[in-house]
C-alpha cells in the first residue's frame, strides 16, 4: 500500500519540520511493515511537503499510527500546519521500468 500525505506549513516552521523529519526518518522507515519512505517538497510552494511511504499491509500503517512514535511526531508537527493535511492511500497497479 502506498501512502502519500500532503502537509502545508507556516513559513516560520518549515525548517522545524525538516529538522524533525531528518531526526526521525530512520525510526519511521524501520517501523514494522514500512518498506520505503521519501520526503518531497512542492516545486512551486516551498512550504508544502509530501511524505511518500510504502507499507506491506494497511494494518502495518495503522499500527504505526497508534504508536508512541507517530503520536509524538504528529502532536509536534500538527501545530506547525497552516492548513489541514491530506492523506491518500493507493495500491500500485502497473509499474514500468
């Protein structure tokens, strides 16, 4: 399962977010069931970021979402948003090399 989360930050908290992500990225990536993790920045809106992650099973993502790591990270990050985040889940159907 692919999970994409779009987050828009107050300008004064962009660096806070990037620092926190860099601090926790290895912990998140090595949560059971997470096989891939990327951070993207919007090309035209530098305060908009996306996380792109791949999970073996939807339940793996749900277990992460109830973990202390997620709860602490989300509690910190959500105060920096300037609009509500958006999350999308999808299944890959076709991939071309």
